[in-house]
């Protein structure tokens, strides 16, 4: 006898998540669908550093110090680690409401707004919460069917609500939010240092070679250095400027989305309720605060659908030859335990069935070992 094993495919939750994100490595890597600019970022960083390691580092290690290529390698590895951490992590995507939760929220909104006459515009779906003695409005997302938490916003590119949404960065191929903002800032900061480092030692390399062979001959002999100088010169201003802008936002405990919309510097002059009025405290909260777990549970197993057909018992049961079929039995409402009181409704049916047999002695034993022996139920008078 051999048992038939029925293998079922395990469905992870990331396979059914809505939105426009892509997943790799069984849901461990989460990115946006538009990844072309991200590949350009990798190409520029790896290509420029490869030229620097191949042309400048051997010369500078001999004529200046062997610590120059060592520090460049460490800085390069840190930049790549922060880039991949920003690009591959969950930025803080909020799960959408289930159909039952969405219908319940709709009932609450209708009950709060009352009956709206035909032709009239319904009131905005907003809830007010108090944060540090200041009223903050929570907006309703018609796509995710939830009231977004404070500082959250819906990304139109990823089609998801992101907690503490800062912006969608195509250079890293992901949104920047609550869970990966510090890595994004460390990436821009370290990339600025790496760009300045390579650009400075490219100039030093050209100057040292120009002393022996002249400036023009040096440019002809080191075309890689010329290419590095051009790339670093045009990227230096944007990267350093971006780092300075986010340093300013961190000192105020503010996001790019809030700064663009003027949430705390508009006509109303509303104060930022999240700021500690101290630059050091704001920086510590953003950069040194706790790491928040993901609320998506991307690698969780989906629950089985109860409406799906169950595997047939005949396919899993062992087959035997020349096995007599088992007699069909019908369910009875009478108890199967002897001497147990039966309900009054079951007595007539039981009596009718027992009238066919005159005495227990006349009953024959079952001819097959697989047959089910009849159950003798002794009725007791009430």
C-alpha cells in the first residue's frame, strides 16, 4: 500500500499585493517597476570608481600614500551598501483595506455625513487628530480605502500609500519613506564625499604627471582621468546640493513632500507639530531613531480559499483487488451508546425499523468482515 502525496503550491502574500511594485528573491527585495534610471546610477558609480581604481590609484599609492586607494574602496563599499539598502527595502508601504474594512469605513462616513441631496457635493472625507496640541487632518485615500496616517501620502508611480512619504526617487528606483529615509540620506552624503574624493585626487594626479611630461601630454596619456573629471564635475553640484537640501529638512524634521506643499509655512503659518525646536533632537530622531518593521508581511503564506475544491478521497486512498464493497449505511438520529435515552422524536422511526426483526437470535452474522454490524439500541421507558 502506497500513499499518494498531494503537493500544493505555497502562495506568498507578496504575489497578491496590489500596487505597481516588483519583488525579487521570494519577496525579500521590493522596488518600483521603473528601474532604468536605477541601472544608470549603478553604471555611473561603478564605472567611475573602476576608472579611478585602474588609472589613478596605482600611481597615487606609489607617489603619495597607499592609504588613498584603501579609503576609496571603503567609501565605495559604503555607498553601494546604502544604495542597495534604499532601493531594495520597503519604504513604509501601508496595506490596503480589506473589503469588509472598506465597507465598514464607508458606513461610518455615510453615518457621519448624513443624507446628501442629489446634485450636492459630498463633504470631504477628513478626520482630525491632535498631535502636540495641534490639529492635523487625516485624508481618505480612495485607492487604498483607508484614512492615511499623519505624514503619509499616496505615490502615483508605485500606486501605494507610503508612511512618512518623502518623495519617489527614480535614481534609487524606489520610494523614500519612513523605513528607508535614513539610508537614502546616508547614500547621498557618502556619494557626495566619494565624488569630491575622486574629483580632488584626479586633479592631484594630473598635476603630478604634468610636472614631468607636461599638461597636454598628461591628458593624452590618461584619457580615463579626463572622463572621470567630466563626470564628477557635472554630478558634483547636483549630489552635493541634494545632500545640503536634505540636511536642511532633517534639521527641521520635515519631509520633501511637506516642504513642496508648504504644509508648515503656508498662509496659515501653522507650526510643525513634529519638530522638537532643536536641531540636534531632530537629527537624532530621523537618523538615530528606531527601525520600524514592515507592516506588509510580504513573505507570509496566503490562507487557503475555502471555496476551492478539496482533493477527492478516492485518489488518496489505497486500491486493493477483490475487495467487496462496503454496505451503504444511513445516518440515524438515535444515539449509538446502549441504554442511552433517545429523544421522543426519534422513537417512532426506531420502532419502525425494529419491527422487521422478530428476535435478536434470528439475526445472522455479517458475511463479510468489512460489513458493518447493526447497532442494537435498547429503549428505556420514561
